[in-house]
C-alpha cells in the first residue's frame, strides 16, 4: 500500500467512538433493512470464517472477494459495486 493510500484511509476512516461499545441497541438495523458484508479471503485482521459467520448471523448478502482487509484498494470496482446497492 502506498503512503498516499495509507494517508487517505487514515484520514477518511476516522476514529472509533469508544462509547459505542457501551450503548445498548434497542432495534438492530439488520432486522428490518437489507445488509451487505464483503467477506475477504485474505484478511489478516479478521479471520474470513469469522467474517462469514457474522454475516450469516445478520442475514447479510456476502460477496466474497479475493482481497485483504482493505478490498477497496485491491478491488475498488467490486467494493464500490457492493456499496452502490
């Protein structure tokens, strides 16, 4: 990954809001809205099996891409197609 790509991701992804992990969810969006989740086969951050299991639990449509944790860099057109749904 180039320095420019690294900077772009760091700038646009933003920080995680710690309080999110403490808040209770009354109604999960995946109960009433369509959900997509990209499963990447070469992810070294999150095990691909865990990605698939989690996607199955929320009944997500799961395109599988041969990519790492950042499919938007390795397969930008395929990632954009999923987002564009």
